[in-house]
């Protein structure tokens, strides 16, 4: 059996985050706040001895990991991996659109046209299916597609680590919240994962992820 401790960090704020745009597989650079988000997360993790750093292959996650690791000289030269399996969910046709407009369009299917209304009535997983169904091109991931990909990501994290390792993983808001919602729903307060926040998980090759805490900024 192999067990590792994984510190999941949401990337720093980006331009599209700031402008309330849909950002899944498309990318945008970190803002000044986003750079500070990454540096702050790195300082809070500076005393943890990591064996490796991981991120999605999105530029905002890669840059956040780079800035984070710089806060501890012992971590600067760590091996870093970029896995597409750790990406945010793909919103297909809606990528780059105004976030509230996407939810209005998606919610027409269920007569609930706000994000809060859809989430409170249907939850994250059903919401993914609704986005996929509303996508005129069929490119948005449905819930099964999302989890098939993310489960491969978990496998790759474990395969590239040794038993007892501490690793840091820079990923995305809905991706991290989806993990929490599935495996520790009592910790999901309904508030989106915050930029630069840290969530601590225990990953094992023979059981489900264990969530120790979620979305900490202190």
C-alpha cells in the first residue's frame, strides 16, 4: 500500500477571474493579486518538505507552482510535473463568456438561471451535466468525463510518488471543490474555493481520498 500527503492549492487570481469570466481549459495570466496569492501560499507551506511539485498544464497553475516553490530555497529545485488530468473542468462553448450569462443560459433547462440556484438545487456534479447538455458544440465535459480524467490524475500523482511523500499540487477552483464535495461533503460550504487557498488530502492506492481540511488561507 502507498499513502501520500497532498497539499492542493488553487492557483492565484487571473485576469479572467477578476473579470468574472468562465475559465476552464482556456487560460489567462496571474494578476498582481494572483502573484501575491501564490507567494502567500508558498510562505504558508515553507516549512513542509516536499518530494515533488505537481500542477495542471495550464499556465496559471504552472506559474503559481513556480512562485510557491520559490518561497522555500529547499524546494526551488524540486522536480515539477504538469498533468492535463489536473485541469479545471472544460466548459466548451462557454469558455471566456461572462459567468452569470453562462448560468443564465444553462439554467434555462431547469428554470433556475443563477449559479446559486443551480448549485443549491442540483449540486456540482449535476451542474456539469447541465453545462454539457447546454453546450451547442458538445465540447463541455459532463460529470463522468470530468471524473474519469481526474481519477487518472490521482493515479498519476500516486505513481510518481513514494510511500510517505509530501507533495504540493496546484490545481483549480471547481476541481478542488469537486474533490471535497464528493469525498467530504460536510466541508463544502457552498462558497467557491479561494485563490491561493490550501486543502490537505491523504491519497492512497487502495482507498478513497481522505480530506483533512479545505480552503485554508491562514
